[in-house]
């Protein structure tokens, strides 16, 4: 089987060999491998996963007849499935677990083996080498290691690449800024809002000639790219697209001129469902190489579209457009994954706040702003409300508080007369106006 041969090659080859072959692979080989790997994944999951065995039997799905995603018709895996039945997905003994919050505030648990994490690191390193990064470069990893996955995946990438680096984690940007000249780092990786704060420090105190700035985990404001490149003396700005559930990087920008993200079609099949006339719909992905906790047709709630027109950079892989938004109320912002229940828990015991509230995410220039709109009863002082809100965030959501403390985004409070926020039966609690 082709998929088995490619897996064997990947296990023996280094990132350099994978990078060399990246633009040499004919499309028909990519498609043949994807179909073969998909067929194997479905059969493997049915055999070893309680969840897939149960669901396929309930839907009378004969896995022997499944060749491609469309054969599964209306079968999808949902975020709620992982929240409620994570352990039923497991097919083989895991070595690591990561968590990501859902819109309900209940954590999604995702399991992986060390072998799978090493493979992910190898493919990420290959994409970096293909895009112009060399073993002689020096990288600082400022992604968060706290339960979440990007810090660990970037560390695995660093190990596989052979580069010199530092696992800084999501510290105060000044901690990284002060170390750039000491260790001669020329590549910085982190979340866009954190990278913007780092760039503001460089603009104020003096910059260094960085080669690359690589972001992920949230959207990068379009206006920030040219500004960041200028401040860091010509640094190239790249983005990657991934999630905790995908474990690996689904797609990446190989070059600045790439319009969208190139999909890693060796390890993922990406579909768009419920698309509108413009081609935008919900992103659905299937993992092709994971055996600890495979995900089949997982709806990750992001809205995008796919183009198979060959890119000017020459890579034969399909491209995923920049994410347009979310299909649910979860907002991925500088504070992490933010959801209505989180703010209900922050506001619920503060005297003076009426029942209605709304959070609006905006851009002030390139800086992200979290605007907290509260209905406040007459005679209640705004400063008192602010102090209580900050105190509750600090005690109940320390990760969010950490981001507020290092000021990677701004916080505005807007107070309203009770009964004025709601204009309809349903009040949308979280609104993203950054695009």
C-alpha cells in the first residue's frame, strides 16, 4: 500500500529530505496516498476505538466499503464528542495529553504518543527548511506550554530541525527581547498578540535584524505584517494553522507571497462543508497518520475555503484561505479561547452588574482590544466594578490574567443603563469585529 511505503520513508528520512521532496510530489501521488491512508484510518479506528465502533454500527456503516470521506455521507465527529467521550477515541496507549477549552468551558482532551509528536516535529521542521530556514538559524519558542499544545509542538520542531534554540514559553515579551542579542536569535515564534507586544518593545528600545517571525494559534492583523517586518529590519512574517485537536500543523505559509495556507496533505484531509456561494464553509479535517487518537471528519468550527489552483511558490498542495471566523461563539483572541460561560463566571457575583453584558473584540490600529460592555445599576461606581472584574479574572482564570498583566492586549469598559444592551430576544455575548 502506498500509505505504508510513505510512512516507512518518513520514519527513515530527515526533515531535509522531506523538504526536498515537498515540491516534487505529483498531485496524483498525493491524492492516491490520501485515499489509501483514509481507508486505513477508518478501518483502524473501527477496530480499536470504542467511539467509532459504536457510531459506525449505529449508522450501519460498513467500513470495508469506505474509500473517501464522502462515502461517510453525513457522519462527522464533533467537539462535544471529544468533550464527553475523549477516552473512547483512544486506540493505543498514549504518552501525552493536551487540553483545549470548548465553547461550554468544558475542556477537550487530546491524546498522543511520543512517536506521533516526533513525526509532527519532523514535518514542521521540513516546512520551515523548505521555506528558507536553515540549521544555522537560532530560534526562540515563545508559545505557551501551559496544558496547551503549541509550545510542545514547536519544541519538537526545534529538536527535529537541529537548530539552536530556547524554550522560553509565553513569558513577558521583555524577557525574550532582552535575550535576543545575547543568544543571537534570528527567529521568534509565538502568538500574534504576543509578537505585536514584542515588536512594540523593539520599536521603543531598538530592534535587531530578525530573519523570520512565525505566528500561530490566533489571527494576525493584516496591518501588523508590514509594520513588524519594518521594525525587525526586514523579517519575513509567516503564519501556521493548527489546533489542539489536530495535534499537528494542518497548513502553513511556505512563503510570504502564498495566498493562504498550504495544507499538509500527507497527514490531513481537509474538507469544507455547508459552503456558501463564495466557497466559504466549515473546516472539517481527518488525521491520516495518528494512531493514538485518530479524528475522522472532525468539525473544528472554523470558517474558510479551499483552492486547488497551484500556487506561485510551486508547491502542489491545496491551499486553505485565511480563517474568516467561527461557526460558534468561541472567540480565539489574545486571552486564549474565550467563551460566554467564562464571562458569566467572572460577572455572576459582582454587585451592581445587571444581567446583560456583551464582549466586543476590536482592533485599535494593530492592537487588539477587548471591550467589556456591562449594564450597571444606578449609583454604582465604574471603578469599583473594574476592580472586582479584574479580581475575579485573576482568581478564576489565571491564564487570561497573565495575558492582561503583560499587556498584550488592551481592555476597555463601557457601562450602560440596564435594559439598553438587548435589542432582540437573543443577545450575542461575544462579537468579533477584528476583521
